[in-house]
């Protein structure tokens, strides 16, 4: 089973302390949703929940803007799944002792919060997959930047443009 090339989804509302296996467990047994691949998992800016970016196997896609209530060892979670990725989303958060700066990336007009920073037709998203390893502390050589994206409704009204910038 191969992941859908380049299609990113966001899962919000994950409890603090939930790791990749926990997320996988929360997803198991939901028949209408295909198996997922966890691409990132990070504590949100306010520290109350975690957010993941995921992709799905095969050519199946889950329903858009899905909301689920799931039981897990730490209680109950209201999970929200979307592909619009509006608002602030944390892609990477270093350990508190290494955290020295925040990076917030905002796409341009007509862009997508995630897709604007991703390899065209591929899965590599440089803000998530490369930037944290490039911004390291001088003394620790550990990632020091929390990396976030901000999505907003940026469509240009009445646009007939079909140009894609690579």
C-alpha cells in the first residue's frame, strides 16, 4: 500500500503524550477511513493538545472535515481531520530545553498552508522534513526551532489563472 503522493491531512485534538502508536491505535477499527501514515506529531503552541500531519494508504481518502470522538488510555479525545489546514499548525516542536526560536511560515495569495512548501508531486515538505534539522543550537547541535504554518482563505476572487510555479 502506497501513500497518496503529496496529499497531506491534519489531525487535531490529540492528547498530550499520545505518540505515533497511540494515534495509530485511535484510528484502528474505523471502517470508513483507510490506514494512515503519521508524517509529523507535535505539541501545539499552547501546549494543551497535539497535532499530526498524516497521509493515507491506497487511493482512498477519508471524508473531509471529519470529527471523531475516541477513547484512549488517557481519557476521551475529540479528533478533527481536515485537508484545508487553516489557522496555526505546529509541524515540529523541539524539547523545551532546546527551544530558542519560532518559525511561522505563511503562504502567498492563492496558496495552501502545507502545499505551498511541499515538493510538487512528491511527499517532501521542507518545513517539516528538513528545516528542523538545519536550525540547530551551536552548543547542543540539537534542533532549536518550533516550526509552524499558518493557513488562511487566500483564494483570489474571480481569478482565471492556471499558472503553477515550481
